[in-house]
């Protein structure tokens, strides 16, 4: 645990420091977010936060290779993590070009597919699933490639779609990465397996990079992550989830928390529940634009979930914090229920958290709504 904490702190510190440099580079190269009708910022803000997060991830990887425990892990741990970072670098480069020149949606989608193909070609893909009775379902190469590619591309776009308020995407992914690290670490502890896994390493570094960037990005943001950052963290998170499937034996998931259906489907359920907020926003955007408005699902609008929170009366910061709460409820709830099923204290905690989240979401705007005419001068 101490070495993972060090990895987390290195990613946090390096990202925090590099963000200052990335901001200056963005200003000098003209990579600045102009104010548009659908935006909520009032003045241009520089991009390139993704470059700083990439630097934090790479620094954490280099430091991890020198640590006594992690350096003695199986060779595939750092091999797979290195492949993920290479694919992330590729996608970050596509995002940098978009931040500079505003690439079209199909070009960015092509970059996402290429990065996912690199992961699949390097062996980072789903391998098997176990059913509640212990039966193992192995995937053939085509099924594995399609499922892995779909998960990676969907997660990348979900994070990109939710990146609409200062600190929103970085906070949601940080919460998801911390929740996933907890799951990875507890899974190995419960099954008495080695604590050194690619999934735990990447999720610890990813959480640190997001938090280091959030210091600069929370409202009012001094820098945006841009597509270079949103696509990078979406890929790293989804890829870390995929690596979990191939680095454990088929019965590891079943012995972790019983033979529940949730445990059986965890390799797919985890990214869905951990990123339920951006995935829901992505689904609603595709339906709204493609089905009802008959336009491209990648065309922008001002009807995302965070925009709705602003419309009902939440401030910018409160809207972000509420979406963080929803993300924590979904991600932490999935992890706790999967690891400790049937424990009433877990359900009581999640019930109280859900109640607080619902009250803050829907009641505060009503309570704080100003009454017109009460404070008017006679």
C-alpha cells in the first residue's frame, strides 16, 4: 500500500507542477478555449492540461519501476502498463491536435479506434468471464477484440462528453480510479494474491494525475484539460479495467465475494457503474441528438446533465460537487457491494449517502429559490 501511495503522490505532484508549464505552452501556441454559446466560462481559458496529466502518469510509471516491491512484480505488470501509456500518448497527441486545430469528430474517432487496436494487438483485452456456478466462458479473439474496443471507445467518449464544467471530468475519473484501486487491492488481499497488478498501478497513478490537475481546474479554472486530457484519462481508466480480466485466475472473482451475479459481471459492470454519470450523459446525448433532433451524436449542445443542474438553480461549484457525489455513490457502491455482499452496514452507509445526494440535488434549489418581490423597494 505504501508504494501505491507513493505512486499516487508522484503523479499528483508532477501533474500539478507540469500544469503550469502546459498552460504557458497553450497560451503561446493559441490553444485556448474560446467562449461559445454552449460554454459556461466567461473568458478564454488555455488547454493542454492533458499534457501535464500524461507527464504525471509517465513519472509515476518510472518511479514505480524503482520501488522495492513493485519492481519485483511479474514482468507483464509493467509491460501492460507501458502499452497503456503508449496508447494514451497516441490519443493525447490526437487531442492536442484537436485543441489546436479543432479536428472533426470522425478523425478523433479514428484516433480512438487506433489506440484501442494498439491495446488489443498487445494482448490487453478481455479473456474470460465466470458465471455464478463457477463455469468459465472464454472469449474467442473476435469477441474479445470487439468487446474491448467497444468498452474503450465508449469510455473515452463518455469522459469527453462530461467534460463541461470546471473540475467535473477530472473529479469523476479520480473518484472512479480511487474506487477501482480499492477493488483491485481488496480483491488481491481477500484471495491472498500478489498486490502488484497493472490495474492497481494504473488506477493509483490516474487518481493522482487527476487530483494534481484539479487544483488548477476547479472553478474558476485557470486551465482546461481539453480533448488531450479527457481522451487520455478515459483510455487509461478503461484499459486498467480490461487488464484486470487477464491477470487473475478464473475463480478469483468468484471467491472474492461469493457467487453473486454482480461479482460474475464485474469486469464489465465496474466501468459502467464507476462511470455511470458520464455514460448516462453520453447515452442521453446520443438519443437526444440522433433520435429526436436527427443530427450527429457528436454535435454540441447545452443540454447535458451539468447544464440541467445549472438550470434548476445550482451554482457552478455546487453542480460539480453534486455530480461528484452521484459518481461516488455509483462507483463506491458497486465496489462495496461486490466485495462485501449482504453486510447491512454497507447498505446502511449507501442508503444514507443516497439520501444526502438526492436531497442536495433536488431540495436545495427549491429552498434557496428567491421569492420575487419580497426584497423590492416600495
